[in-house]
C-alpha cells in the first residue's frame, strides 16, 4: 500500500474505531439457524417458475473462468502505477505497458519470491519492476532484468528462464471499458471470444457516465440486486428522482432463457407507466436495462448497463454505466465533472450496500446452498421474475454458484461487518480511481490555501491598527471568515470521497434532502 494510502487507512481505522462495537452484530450460531430452516417448509404460495424441471441442475459445460469480465474503466486508471485487482479469487495486477501502448494484466505474484507486483513500479524502460528485489518484466511476462544476477555463467541466463516469467492474462480494451480473461491458459479461446459489449451504448448521440465500485457482497447477491427494478423507489428514495410512492406492481416477464442468460420485458416502469423497459442478462457478467419513454409524441431512451465481476467469495466488483439518448452541450462536463458524477453514483451504491452485505450473511447463516434460494426467500410477485430468472440460470447452467480458482475457499464470512467498512468509499472506489484521487488532491489543496489565506488576512487586519483603516480591517476579517467557512465546508466534500453512511429510516419522508450520518 503506498504510504499515502496507508496513512489514510490508519486515519480511517482510527476514526471508525469507536463505531465498530456499536455496529457489530452478534448472530445466532449456525446450528441454531439450521434448526430454524430445516426441514424445509414448502411455501404455501405457488411459485410456478420454480416447479418445472428447470429447478434441477443440468449438466453444463459453462466455465466461469472462460469469460471476459469487465474490470475497469481506463479513464480512471493511473498509467503510471500498477493497480491490484482480483477476479475469481485470482490476485492480479493491471499496468500500462507504454512500450506497446496497451494495458497488461499479470498474476500479482513475482516469480522470484511471490511478492505482490502491484506494490511495484514502472521502471525507466517502461517495464513492471517488483519492489522487493528489483526484477523487471515486460508486457508478455518475460523477465528483462535480475539486478542480482552475475553477467557471466548460469546466473546471466536466469532472466531468460521460463521460471522467471510472470503469468499473464488476456486483456482487451474496447471503447471505454477494460476486460480481463481470468484463464491464463485460455489466450486462444479469449482471442476468438467477443467481449460482452452493449453496442447501443456507443451509438451516435448517446451520452454515458460510468463508475466502478468494489462491494462487500458477492456476485449472486449483486446479480439479484441489479435484476430487481422493484427496489428502486424504496432503497433509493430521494436519489435521482426516485420516491417511495413510485412503488407499485411491476409486471415483469421473461421472454427467453438459456445457457447464455435471459431476456425480459417490463410493461411499465417505476418512473412511469408509459415507460417500457427491456432487459438482458448476458451470462455471466452483464445485465442491462433499455428504457423507452413515450412522451408528447416523442420517444426518449436510456440505458443502465451493469458489469459484475466475482472477485473473492462474498465480494464483487461492479462497473455501472448509465447512458441517455441525449447529446449534452460541451460545457456539461464542467457543470458535472466526472468526479462529481462518481460521488452521486456512490449514493445509489451505498443505498444498496446497506442491505446486501447483511442479506448475504443472513443467507449464509441459514446453511442453505445457492440452489435452495426458493426455500430461503419468499418471492410471490411478478416483480421478482428477473431475480428468479438469474437464480435459475445460476442453478441450471452456472453450477449453482461462482467457481473460484483452485485453492480459494468458497465459504463467505458469517459475521456482519460494521457499516463503516461496508460503505467505505475510499477502499471501494476512491483509492483506485485516478479521477477521484486527483479531485481529492485539488480539493485538499484548495482547503489548505483557504486556511492560509484566512490566517494571512487576519494577520493583516491586526497590523492595520490605525482607526483610519477600520473599513479595510472589517473587509479583511470578513473575507478571512468566509475563507474559513469555505475551508470548513470543503472538509465535508472530502468526507464524501471516504465515507458518507446511509440510514434509510432517516431519508424522507417523501422528498429530499437526504439525511446522512457521517463518521
Ligand atoms: S520477490 Fe520480486 S524481485 Fe524478489
Ligand atoms: Fe471516481
């Protein structure tokens, strides 16, 4: 961890220290939960989708690691430093190979003594250098330098050895997205497999905004959440025009389903009955909504495209893309800079995270398998059809759950984390977002500048002791006071990059502003 990150982390841990005890939930032991749920009671409500042959697992040749996963937005990555990443439990490092002008992904393990290459640096030759003993590697994984090796004898040939190579993974950058193929031996298969791009997002006249967030809940809980439009008015009340009163029956229907995922349609949407929405789950990691609103004889379309990546058991990464069929004026990016859009997206993600980490732990504590979801959940309305569609795909084609790399324990922790950890924006986003890091640096610099200006202005006012300078003194002190106030308020903005908190019961009643708790 860079020193700056480490310092911030220590400060953050210290900040939340006294909150941990308050938020920690003690749970009943797992044997007690199993008593509650076993033997299973069949729900009295009929759930037709679960009673056909599809609740059975079929022999499936689906391989979780033989897929492209959208893991990053190059615009938010720093080309000057390596960035750690985890996919299917495999620790990886992304870095920009300037000698070939492309992003590269390695196993985050130096072949020398397994130190994390993500702690390394880009050396003078543009290669990735391990910070432990200084070995360097070029884009294809080959070792280019072993500083300790003699220039004569066997040591001089060590860098050329296959054992000095780093394991590398296929990477593809398409439009503004970065995809990784987590099977290091599957380069040829990766080469002939198209990335799961949603072409409509890149049509003329479409405006996009995107963000990445690491989440303290796993792939299946994340997929349930994003395939469920009915939670929007409640979980996100007060955000982006969503209101609890918009909650209503949503007639979701599945149109097609199979090994590749499913498609569906929603007649009516939370915002308006005249808004039609079609969806597609492109297994395993992409889900999108395509909404069309007919109004005043015009049709307006918008998209929400979500890429999900299983990182480690119980955690996941989301790439969220919102797109609108509107061409925005050139100056809009100054009114709503990218970092501000990221902060606004965090509000939505925090609203979900408050529930989903908890939900995941509760599910795990029942002892039920992923396939037994219908015994744990009661989903009697059509608004859960897409959730059921996803769960059925997972059972039938996805082997009942994510298959992580060999050696990764698939069990998820059975204890609830404090909110300060679940909603930690710094760890989940800011730390690896170059855009937000830069904004944070500038805001902090501005804050320091304002404090210095306030001190200098106050000192100047003190020097002007003559009664003739009374008005000047008052003016200087007024400006100093304003600068102090602005610096104080900027402290709140800095906080938004780190942690904001989210208490659903404090939001409302039916309109913003939202009320948040802060560390
Ligand atoms: S562990 Fe990387 S150079 Fe030694
Ligand atoms: Fe950001």
